[in-house]
C-alpha cells in the first residue's frame, strides 16, 4: 500500500477548504480531492475521509461551500488540516472571509475561486465518501492569483 500512497503523491492537486454551517458551529477541512464533474448541469464533487467530522456533517447538511485557495494561503490550508482544530470561525479570525448567501457556510476570500453547493448524491467509496453536488452559485473568481497546489505531500 505504501507504493500506492507514493504513486498518488506524484499527482498535483489543488487545495480547497470545504465548510459547512452546523447548528452549533462552523466546521471546515482542507481537501485535495475537489473537482468539477459536469457543466450541464454544473456539478462538483468532494471526497472526504469517512471518519472525519465534516463527513458526518455533510451527511446531515446538504449545503456547503468550497474555497479553492491561492498560493499565498498555505497557512489557511495548514490550519484547516490540523487534527483537533477549533471551529472554522476561530481558524479564520483575522483572515478575510464572508458567509455564503446560499449555503450560510463560511467562504475564504483571496483564493482563486469559491462556490456554494448542494449535495445531490452520496457515494460510499472505500474509506472515503464522495459527495456530488450541484453548484448553487460562484462567490468569486480571481484569475490574477496562482492556485495553491499539493504535490509530494507538500503545499506549493
């Protein structure tokens, strides 16, 4: 299995923070598996570890936000990837962000793009769950900044 992990480390992926508003708090996590699936209708997907709290929340809450980070946002990616992290509002203290109008989830400003989505299908996939979602709206697009990438287990 180590060979498989090493093989997948060679694949460059974008870095995205996915957030959801829960009754008690805002929760988010850094993911490297977020992509578009369809243009008509506009669909995206995110893959989450089955044991993660965000996975549990997305099984109960259909609407969420995805903020695709820019190269200058490594610290944000690290904060949302740390085990035992506090709520998303604390992680974003002092960082420009806003609440999405359609999902009520927190959206990180200053990335390459951000969108709000609503889950339409949940697919169990080994030790992960795939959430397929229709795009409710695009919060912003900034083509003037470079995306943050994950390659060989490091942000670049």
